[in-house]
C-alpha cells in the first residue's frame, strides 16, 4: 500500500499564532517540532495499517528557504521519504505512479471561517475566496482535487474542528477526521496536548486505511470553472491580458477548462 502524507502547519496542536509558522520568527522552531511530531504520527499509523511506501509532502509556505521545507529532517520517521517542492501543487510524481490513499495532516480552514484557527486560503493577504464549479473550497479542497486528478482518495483530515467539519462537508462522512484543537477565533484555540494529539492521529491514520474505498477520489466536476476572489483589485490586473483567464469584475477572475487540473495550471503556476 502506497500512502501520501500531505501536511500543513496551521492545524497542528499548540499552534495558534503566525509567529509559530513563519520562517525566521523566534517561535518558528517550536512550530517545526510540533509539526514534525504530527507528521510522524501519521506515518506510524500508515505503517501499522500495512503501508509499504510512505511519501510526505510539506505544503506549508513558511517564507524564505523554509517554504515547503518546514519539517525537521533529522526528527522525521526514517521509514518515510519526503518531498521539498518548489511551488505548491507542483509535485505529482507519486500520484502519477499510483497512490492508494492520501492522509492530510495539520490542515486549516478556508478564509473567513469564524472558528478556523489561522484561517486563510492560499494567501491571507491576497485571496478572499475560491470556488470550484460554484462550491466554495479552501486548501483541503485544492489538495484533494490534486489527489483526485490521479484517482487517489483522501481518507484522513486532521487539524482544528473547523477544518474537520470542512473536510467532511467536501469529501463525505466516510473521511476520518481527527480534531486536535477547537478554534475560539482566528488567533486563539483550546488545544489538546501534543502527545495526545499524536496518539489520536496515529490511531486515526491506522483506522482510515482499513477501508481504501471509504471515500471516492475528489473531482470538482467536468468541465471545471475555478473562480478566485481577491482581496484587492491589483491582483486582478496581473491576469487582465491573459487570453485563457476571464476577468469577472474588479476582484474576481475565472479559469475554465475540461478538467480541474488544466483549469488550475492555467493561472496558478504563472502567478506564483
């Protein structure tokens, strides 16, 4: 069984402030240790469920040289390998080769979720909303669509209660969720102890992988329309002369194609 662990930092137990997830800040090293601990828990659970190959992909943009490179390599479980990609959603090799399941660790809720700790979608400064064929999504949806492009189901989502709720609404009740904290606002939470969070994530991963067909691979639909609503009109100007992108109004653009992956690539990689 081949398992892809896709991780982010904001949903980790004990993390509630930007300084814990921003490269170079004094609290960042604490965040990295907490982050790596939860990734390892998912890896242990996958191994206990019979995984023969586990590849971890860090999807956290910490800034500077830490972007997509926030985990601590020497503390990572030696039975997995990990990917440092240059741009988010760029690495697809493991999925293309055939992957049985994806486990999402440390996820956060989409922008504007009242009880979502450190909630945002892609960029807290630039993006306000994102939708796939009219369905509002966050980063869980983006990662799920990436996996679904190659038929890989998402069987586990961990993070705060808000993102667990978001994951079930998007992927169905078959997805296993593990909540490690309850948001009291964007920068406050009631969180369980890191050791207990890791126990629950390990058990959740093991349980999720018992049934590889519990969740269907996520496909936003075909054809696919992606609409991005930006915070300011300056972001739209970057796309105004791109023939494959329609400017809907002062703050929104649309990318359309026969499938999600094509629609996503039309605008995302050239922007970042």
